[in-house]
C-alpha cells in the first residue's frame, strides 16, 4: 500500500512539473539591468513567459530592464501577478527610450502589440517600494 501511494505521488509530481514546464518559459533577471544598455534579453516568440526578479530597495532606484525583439508581431498581455496592490509598474519603451505604454500599479494588465523586428524594453519600476519585493511578470 505504501508503495502504491508513493507511486501515485511521484506520478502527480512529474505531471505537475511537466505541465508547468510546457506552460511558460521562465527567465530570471540578472543585475545590473538598470538601463537599456544593460537590459536582460528575453524572447516572447515561443509562447507564454514568466520573468522573475526582485526590486531591491537597498540599491538606489532599482529598475529592471528586459529587452525584446520579436520575430513575429505579437499581441501580449503583461501583468505583475503576485503583487496586485503594489505600486510596481510595467513600462514599455522603444529603442529610443520613449515610453509607449505603462500600467499604474501591480496587477493591472497591459495590453500591448509588439511589432515584428522592433526592439522594445520592458521596464519594471518599483515606485516608492521600501521593501525587498520579488515579483513575477507574466507575458501571455
Ligand atoms: Ca532587480
Ligand atoms: Ca535592476
């Protein structure tokens, strides 16, 4: 009986690992990434993406930049999924640094169309964040 239970458990574990592995590609930030020139490259060409990073209040003005150059035009929804009430915002800049779109706080969904071949910078900005804040950015 014990053997059967552990067999079921490991099958369930394998299933959940397998499902999440196929559901989204996960990227982790790499500091320093506080500017366009040091942005972490990510790809949105192969389905859903989760970006995991931290806004660190010890570091003055921690901005997290992620660089995207899609190979196909993609309509995407961007959202900070784990900190809905926080003043953590998502900004999208073009290659000249101009802000194309932005949310006002965590949890809001930003609908944005990334055009093929253009370079964009997705910026996570923790306005007034005083605590160490790990965030999950989902791009679907
Ligand atoms: Ca960071
Ligand atoms: Ca940073």
